[in-house]
């Protein structure tokens, strides 16, 4: 391995060690907001999750990770002239279209190889816009970036003129369906996260401590499940408007954030409105037993 290749390999390794963890944290926070927005719009949970973040060359994203993507878009950053890239696979577009146009939870995410329609491009671009806004809002690495909408198209040719050898932090987001995994890739120049990765490692170690004050305004969805019942299929088949289902005595219930138990409490009435009184955190020692159903 020549000196240039060795230096390149060392840069990728250092970015993977220093830059990837805080970037993954930003994406985890941003996805909670995006997931809540999709659930509100479609009426069903859209379990989009972070698969991982890797330090790679942009060329690797184009030729390997996102080789099957059908919609590409660029996202210039108002500061510094850097450009982010998003690539979306066809199955994710099919998944979004199914949710938005009434095919429901059971709709398979299948994509027939073809050029995306105008509506599909619009829906995809809206998802990208919401994702980048959420990412900026969840930025814990200093002053948040401002992402602008750049070019979009049905292939990586829109990246013409960009340095494909630059190191990027590539986040893979996915929705798992029965027919396979629907993926979206977001690549941001690594220099945006760590301007000088080698200097950062030898400088003040507290310089990379996430700024949690920027996370506080991020909106997360809290879901309180009052009861869970097992009913015969015949009973469910006969249900009609006006029928009542007894829930029994409701004791302790869970408050879930991002689909995970966060709080244990009891339902009540406050000011004439239903309320949830938090009694303890779900991960406390006293919460080892399951809440009453």
C-alpha cells in the first residue's frame, strides 16, 4: 500500500471512530420525529430505523451501497458550501405510496423497475425535506446546519462535478417489510462533523461532548396504551359502530416513546380531560413487573 492509500485508510478509520458515534446519535433523534410525522400523516406506524452509520468514500455509496437507488437528490448546506446526498430505493417509495394512498399496513412494498412518476418524486422529496429538517433540529455537534434543496433525479448522474473520493458519513435507514427491506441512504461530508479529525483526537477531549441543549426542543411522540385485549375473531368480525368493549379495571399503564416503554403511571382526569400521571420511569428497579392490563 502506497503512502497516499495508507493515509486515506487511516482517515477512514479515524472518522469511523470519532465521527460516526455522534452522527448516529443525531440520526436516532431525527428519526423519532420523522417517524411520528409519518404516523400522523398516514394513520399507521412507519417503523423506519437507523441500520448504521459508516465512514466511506462517496464513490462507494454510488457504486455499492446505493447501487439500486432510483431517486437521488443533493442537499447543499448554507454554511461552507458542502453538499449532502440522499438516495432512495424503489421499495421504500412503494412503501410510502402504499401508506399514503390507502393500501394499509398489509400492503407489500414491491417496486417494478421503471422511472419514478412525478407523484412518487414529490412524495420522496417531501420525506427527504422532513428528514433533513429533523436532522438539523437534532444536531448535537455545534451550530446546526441549514440544508437547502438542490438537484434531484432518477440516477447518480446528478452528482456530476462532486468529488467522489471525498469521505462521507453514510447513514442507512430502513423499513423492514415481508417482501424485503426498503432503504434510504444519507451521506454527509465527514468534514462537516469533524473538520480536522486528527487534531480533534489530540485536542481537548471534551470538545466532542454532544450539546444536549440543542436536543431539548426535539418533539417526541408519547403513546399511552390504556388496555390490550384478546378477542375471538368472530367477535371482532361482528363489531359495529355503537358497540362497546369493556376494558375492565385499568391500573398501571405504560407510556411509550419511540415504541419503547419510558414511563409507568395511571390514567386519570385533570381539568375535565383525560390525563396520565407518571409514577416512575420504566427502566427503574421498581418497574420490573409488567403494568396491569
